[in-house]
C-alpha cells in the first residue's frame, strides 16, 4: 500500500478518545498518519448525577 497511513479510532462516547488515547493519536498525526475519530453514541447514559441530555451535551463539548 502506498500513500498516507490511515488510522480510525472508534469509541462509544463523545469524549472517550480524548481521555483514553489522544496522546497516541496526536503522535500518529505528527508522524504523518491521517487520523479519523468515530463516535458511536451521544454518551447520554454515562452519569448518575446529570440528566441524559446534559451529559450528552457536555461530552459533545469535550469532544470538540
């Protein structure tokens, strides 16, 4: 295969990639890889303290 290496990071919630593997993805990007992040859910079931809409909004904001 020729050309740029492509990386696809798939995670469940909008801020998972940032908290779990942002450093590795940044290094891959610095080394010339094309990085794409795919989020599968809005993350609205991930909090005991916040309403689903609120936690989903916060997680989307973290993922920016």
